[in-house]
């Protein structure tokens, strides 16, 4: 008997196994011990479990045979799969390749232990076939995101006018780095999502079983079906895409979402596909700068991170700056936060606990910046992002956190550390009452201290030459006045 295993992060409406006439049963595994491996945000668990149950219900409504291991069975993933293979007499198992490195090997090993043949479908979470992305990274020992992005544009024809980029420019970054105006801008709300009986049941289970995890399942806010995810995407295209590019790096203390699409939680588990996202965004009359800025995130940055993860396993363990500080309990609990935690970090951390989400510039320039300035161990930081964010998985977090955010690779993924003092944060988010308050903040003090502490390592980085020169001038001035 041939069965198909539908992994939690692959809730496609058109999974290739659904078209395989030889598959007679579909397996879904909700592993409570796996969800307890880290203190995952409860919204992340609700999203995955509810999406799986909705997929299973759709298959059953179509007359398909579904076998489930539920949270209440309290089985590890390996034990659950072994039970399904044994109880249902499986002779061949198919599944879609998982982008996270150990998963396929673990499934294949379990199948081998049960003398079960295997079939692995190509990963459909990305636009670029595995073989092509691997070949590109093999041919580029020093892979730059801009080079990868332009290759993607040429390869796919997306936003191309023959051999040239649309608008005769590859990017519109200069137009896409604006702070919000003080007045006169309306920020559309995210769509409302209604919780059906399946999701309501999952919420109750998660709140009961994972009561020690961050967040409250009862506050869950995301789509869990392909239909609802497409509707969510449609609202973004109609209401927020036009201003996305201009304000994609902006921040506001009382606005967690601004003009962002917030589709990564659905895109990263197959409720949306890259093809339908790019089609929806490029078939609009939105300004080219906004469309290009969004396309860059999806077919450039996202797929570049996946390629980096595949090509460079070393990123999981790097620590170029030898940072060792452990994360305190409040990062996970949200309680008893020290009074000296700066306003931007405090604000963003509070809403990460509320939503399991912060947009990309807050992740990089508020949270990641502060983690790096304070000397937290990069693997600790990576584990925290994996646990707290609804869209976080190894394939995207390892290169993004260890490389781009925490500079743990010494400049391989990103050519400089993404650190700043209060001035940049004030410019993009008005976090303090005045520019002088930002200049006098602990964020600014930590920035100069970081540059001084790591001066020897950073001295050869030409992109930091001005900042290091300013740091030395400050240091010399302080020395002369003492």
C-alpha cells in the first residue's frame, strides 16, 4: 500500500501526492513533543495544527482516506510515523522534500527500518528548483544577494522588459527608505479572520497543553486555509502594496504591521505559493518602486537565504565575534523585563509576544541590533527567533540570524554588521521624544561600545571606516578630557 506523508509546513492546495493515483492514504502528524522542543509561540503551533486539520478535512470531504496522529497522542514524530507505517501496512511512502536539512534523512531512515520504499517530491515552497539554486551557489563562492537577485529576474523574466529590468533599474532602494510622515497618512488594518470550529478546537488544545509557551492561543489572528490566505494577499495588494515600498523600512511604536503584507507565515507553510504571490503583485497598477521592493523580498532575499542554507551548513555554528551571553528568561516569558531595556526593544518585544511577529526592519535593526550590541551568543539568538516567530524555520533563520543579523559568520552573508545607535532608529521610528534623547540613549552608548570592543575585527571593513573613525575621535576626546 502506498501512502503520502503531508508535512506540517507543506499545506499546499495542490500537493503532488494528491494527483498520484497510487496513493491510497494520507498521513498527518501533530507531534506534541516536537512542538515542546522549544518554547514555540502558541500562534505558531495553532497555525500549523489548524492548517493540517483543515487540509485533512478537505481531503476527507473529497472521499480520501486520512490517517492522523493528534496532539493528544503525545508521540514524537518518529514514533508517530513508525506507528502509521506499521498499523496501515505501508509498502511505499511518498513525501515532499523538506527544506530543513535533517528532515528527509530522518524520514528515509524510519522507512528503511520498516522496509518501506520511498518517493520524494521536489520542494515546492520556492520558485527556484533545488538543482538550479545549488548550481548557482556552487558557481559563486562569494555569493552576493544582488547578483543572485538579478539572476533570478533574468531567469524568470519577472519585472523584465526583454533583456532589461522594468523601469531600466534593478532596484528602487533610494525611494524605499522613507520614514512615515508626521501627519496625513492612513494605515489600513489587517483583514479580520474568523475562527471556525476546527481552529477554535485547536486553540483550546494549545492553550491547555502549551500553557507555558509565549503568547495566548485565543488571540490567534492568521489564515489557515489556501482560500483565506489568498483573500489576505488580495487585501494587501488592494490596500497596502502601493505604499509598501516607500515605507518598508519605517517603524511606528503603535503600528506593528504598517504596509507590510504579513504573508510569510502562510507562504512558508504552503498556504500560498510564490507563483500566485508574484502574479498577484505584478498584475497591479501599484508604483513600480513598491512592486520591485516586494518582489525583491520574495524571489531575491527569501530564495537567497534558502540557497545560503543549502550551500553553507557551517552557518549553523559560526561565532566570529566570540559572543557568549545567554538570553535572560524575560525574552521568552515577556515578564519582569529590566527597566534599562530601551524603548524600541521593549515595544517590539511586547508585540512579538502578542503576535508572534515583527516586520523585517524591526527584526534586524531593533531586535537583532540590540542582541548584537549586547553580546548575546548567536545560537541563543537564533533559537529565540525560531521559537517566537510564526514564520521562522531553520532554512530561513540560520543564514538570516547567524549571518545577516548577528554577523556571526564574519561578513559572509552580509558585508557589514547591521548595527546602529539611536539616531537611525529615531529617524525611521521616532522612538524617543527628541533626537537628543535618541543620541543620549543606552542604544547609542551600546553602539559606540560595540565598535570599540570589536575594533580589531571590524577595522578591515571599508563599510565601517567612517563609523570607526567617529568612534576613535570620541574615544580620543574622552581621553583628553579626563
